[in-house]
C-alpha cells in the first residue's frame, strides 16, 4: 500500500495532470504541494510504530526510501519547472529600521550588502514612524521584507498590523513568542503564568525571562563557585541561537555556533556546537529541552493579530550543563546576546554578524520566495485532509530550508508525539527524508541542511575565494565606499580625540588567513592613529604551503582631524596648560587649560634649552578647549624666550661647522628640520637606519652626519653598542675640530639614560674631543597607547619616565652639556603625534612636486589634500618638507642654542 501510494504520487507529479485544465503558471506549486499533502497523509496516518515495522527490513526500507525519493524529486522538478515559467520579477523592496544604530554599524551594512546581493532594493530608516514606505494606515504596503533592529522593535510592534500582512511579506519579529517570553515580574516567563507546566517539567528556570547580562553574570559566578571538589567537575554555561520560522505549527532551527563559558575557562569563547556537544545524545537532549520550551510557549492561544506566514525571529537560549548531558534553560532572550564574549577582541560583533548573515542566506533563497501572485486564496482537500493555503506555503518553505546546505540544523519538529497535527506529520516526513545520509538529495552527493558540506579548512584546502567578509573596527569606522568584499581601497575620517583604532578583518573562506601589514602580521591589532593620514594594509593569504602567499590586499586610509580650532576675531582671554587631563603625568600640578597671566617684565633670552615652560593659547573661555584658536598656540618658557634664528644668520652661524646627530627617528626629524631651515628646501630625505653624512649643506660649507641608535630590530648580540655607533659616526665625519665648531646632538624617545652620557663623556675624552658642543635631546612622550606588538607604558610608568628625564637633565648639566627638554614640550600635546606605531613622532616628511604635478591620495581634495608619498618621482625631482608644530618648537630651540643671540 505504501509503495503504491508513493508511486502514484510520483506519476501525478511527473504528468502534472491532477490540476486538469487549470493554469499552472500562478498556482502550480501550491496544487502540486496539495497532491503531496494528500498522498503523504494517507501514508502517515498509519501508526508510526507500525510504519517503522513495515520498513524495518533492509530491503523494504530501501524500497520505501527510493519511492519517497522519486516523490520528493518529482516535487522538486515540478517546482523548478513552474518557477522557470514565471516572468522576471522586479526587485523586491526591503526596509531596515536601524533605531539608534548608525548606518556604519556592521550589522546594518551586512543587512544592506546581503539583501542587495539577493536583488532587494534596500531602504533604511530610524523607526517605523519615520519611514515613508511604512506610513500607510496599517504599515504593510509596498515592501517584501522588514528588518527591525533591536532598538526599533517597539516602533515596529506599534506601527505594523501583523494580521494585515500579505503572505509574501516577512518580518523578523514574532509578537506572540515575544509576549510569551516577556517578563511577568521578577523574570518570571509570562507563558508559565498561563500554563499548568512548571519550570522543572520543562528543564527550565521559571525566572528565565527579562533582563539578561547582570542576572547571568551573577548566576555564572554562583554556579562556578559551587564547584570546589578537586578536581573540579565541569560546569558550563552555553548560549545557543534558535531561529523560529513558524509558531503554528512550530518550526525552528538551531545555529551551529555556540558561546561557551565554563568554570575552567570563565571567559566566553565561540565554538561549533558539535565540537562542544561531542555526543549525539547530548545534542538530542539540547534539542529536546529547547523544543519542549518552545512548544509550551507556542501552545498558548495565539491571537489572530499575531499571525504571519513568513515571519521569523532569532532567540538566544542560555543553557547550563552541570553533571548531566541534559541542560537547564536559565535564560531566554528575544534577541541575540553575546554578553560573555570580549569586546576587546570584537568577538561579539563578529559572531553576531555571522549568525545574522547565515540567517538571511537561509531564509531568502530564491526558491522559497513568495511573490504576491502566489498569495491568492486557495485550499486543496483530498482523502479527508485539508491544508490551508498558509500551511501549503509553510510546507513549501520548510522543504526548501531542509534541502539547502546552511549553518542551521532542524530543532523542531524532529519526532512525532500523540499530539502531533497532520501538518506536523508531513513536516517530520520531509525532515526524515533529508536527514537520511544515503540518497540525501535528488542530485547525487548534494549536501543538505542536515549534512552541510565541509568547509575548505576542514578539508585542508587552499585559499580560493580570497575576499574579506567584513572589516570590524572599534570605534566603528565610516568606510567610504561602504564595505564590499570586492572593493579593496577604503578611506575613513576620525575625530582628533580618536587616537587608536582596533581592527579585525574576517575572510569569506575559513581556508584563507588574514594578516595585518605583513605576511606574518597579526590577524587583529590595535593601531595608533596619528594626525593626518595613516594607512592599514590587510593581507589575505594562503597559508597552506611552507610560506604564506598573498592572494589579495585591502587598504584602509584613515585621516585623523586636527584639534578643533575656533579662529579669534575679537576679544579673547589667554590660557595656558602644562599637561592634559587625559594623561596627568604630574599629579601634584593642575591639568588642562588655566588662566594665564602675561608677565609685564622685559623678556630676556633663555639661558638654556630646558627652562620650564607652558603652552599658551588664546581662547574665548579657559573652561572649554573647543573655543581656542589652536593655530596660535606657542611654547612659553618662564621669564624668557627662545629667539628664532633667521635663515641668513643661521647660514652664517653654521658655516664651517659639523653637526652630528646620534639617536632614533625623533632625533632624525630634528636633523631634517635643520637641513631644510638652512637650505630653504629639503631635496634629499630617507628613513635612514644606519650612518649617513651630508656634505653639501649650506652650499657645501656645513656638514651634517647621522647615525641611527638603537637598532632594536636586530638580535641583542648583533646590535651595535652605543659606543660603537658613536665611534663610527665620528670616524665617518672626520676631520673634526675640538671646539664648538663640532656639534653632537644625542638623544631620542626613551632609550637615553645617564649611563649613555657617561659613555659619551668617556669616548669624547679618549678621542680628544672633550670641547665639542654636546646638545642632549631629552626623553619624549610615546609608547603611552595600548598598541599591539610593541611595549605600552602605564600611567605609573610614564610618571616614572618624567623622573628619569629629570635625572638625565641633571646629569647633562653636570657634564656641561646643553639640554633640550623635549619631554616637557611633548607632555601636554601627547595626542598630537603623527604617523607611527610608537605614537612618539611629532614630525613627518612630505614630498612636494613642481607646479602642475601635485598628486593627492584618493578621497581628499583642495587645501586639505595629503601629498602622495608612495608614487615614484616624475621627470622633475621632488622636494620635501618637514611638518609638525611640536617638532618645530623644540627644533627651533635647538637652533637657538647652536646660534645664541649676541649680546648688544
């Protein structure tokens, strides 16, 4: 009998004669589905145990499966045929209500990108009340899909009349379930107040609804604290993500990602559910427990107003495992929650977006799309079974969802019970067919929802699809153009107060790897963002071979704005500051802007380069730094001033002199500033990390030499010592005169110590150069930001650095050396660093081209254009310019000490 009915169904589907002369172009799929319902029901009304005994033998079971396969394959073939007969449809319209979330939020961007890929026209709005397409009386006209983000859910529920929705319209909310899992007081789930069931009947804490984070954190601490016996038993709290696609009848799916915390690893981590639940029995128990809770919640009488054929919603179920494979539900959230994942690693955003993207891919396949013309009222009845049009559509969608490979597996219905409806029977039969590992599809070896294809990484494959799925940043960057996997160049602007950006790119394929800046760079990093332009390179690589192979490069150009400035056109007050309140290096002294009293005494020339001073700036009010004209900020030493040496005097002063620099890149920045000031232009520049001598400065009358120290990138045993580096510089610059005609500028960011000064004194004495002019550049601000890959100083360590700086100044004075106190100059303006991971550079060198050949980087035009430093020079040689107001201040102090003003 069973084989006969299935064979008859297959014949009907192949011939298409059941509908007679009725046109198949509009209702064909539904009529065919009616045939399937009638025939399968006659088969399945046989008691389940009798049916299993009938097919219990190997041969009968195979025959039954083959007949069932013919039936389902015939149904699929007819669906393809009918869908192919439909005229091309216009793009569907989707509305995304973002609420308080920015358009640049990755969740919003993923919705836009995926929907556009699926031929939706996407419209965004804050709330339902502000979206013009939703301003109809019941809010249901003119759209196919409505996505309400978390902060817009109330607006959706107020505006949308769910009972008026057309069958092809989808909303990501299920009002009935939301009400069932709402807080009836003290976290008590509302559906339990109307049910005779108890939490223990359902393996569920009764107070599992309502506010999440604080309650779960307290519960987690309490659970983990109970486990004290050595060795401690494993207690786990697991977040699983459930997609409910229908309330009546209940259909739901379980995502394959779970967030797990245990008493042994209390920090949340993302795992594949099958990797955590290593046994089939454990997964079965999870489905049984969650399915029981959902069934109890949906068994309440659902108001007609909440009916929606194609509505869906994602839920978070928090489970606790303690000494048993049967979990207890301790929290149900009507939205996705990832409270135990770290914000520092951007895991929350990455996991959330992966689940959301998987959900859209799962629900919005072209085969399961319901167009308006399939929404005509129609019922089919055969053999005492009548299925409504809504149920036909549901069964059609369910079959396609079961057929499609995805990250979701069936949660409910999975087994039949005495209370199963005829439609439940049909749903389980479809599910059973697609869960059989042999003959799982009408096309040989095609994966299905229940048997997803292995990922490339699991197969040990190479990186083929070398694209990024998303670029995650904190704070979120407004990328221009909006992110798309096939676009490789982006730009973004950040405010002055944004000094770091955390970035984590995610590849499309798990077989591909992502590295930042270099082949073996990190996959995620915290970057300092200097004033002006910074560039972050993202390398998508194939790491399957001995060496990584770069498959694609993405670049993000970040432009950080200068400090907000208000031009002064009228009355103003004079303010000053020593240190910023964001980094209070001197706790005993004031921070931020203070009223400044200008001395009326005659200003004299400063006697040294380390006279204490403050930054002075005109403002409308000293209580608000946004009212200041920061273009006019100056460094004001106490009771004196450093005079600015005019170029002719500077050229005369440096004639027949040799100025040697030894130190790091901050010292090198002072050298290039001096060279540009002397020559009026800088025609040669390089980020030299060795010894270099310029003999053509000032018309060949001034020599400038430089040696980089310390060479920190070398192994400790291979690094030249300070003594060796100094001797090499002296030898390359000879002959040297033992007088102030020879100048030695020594120092850097934070490597200099009093011991270096003792070595310096010893070398100069041994080389008979004890009378040369030595200028010590003291320490400077830097390494104060939490940046990956380099050391990062705490506030306490920065304060200790200030004390070390004082010791260096005292030691330099003891040896009779000049000192430029760069620490005090940079301390108050530590946020104004320029490009570089150390956040210690207060200068940059830019390349200029002759008129008509100026080139700019993409995205910035006009006066704010940033000069391109990456392109090769044209036929005309470029010139360079050293920029940076902070570097300019202490470099000018250096020049004033080299060329002091002659007393009148």
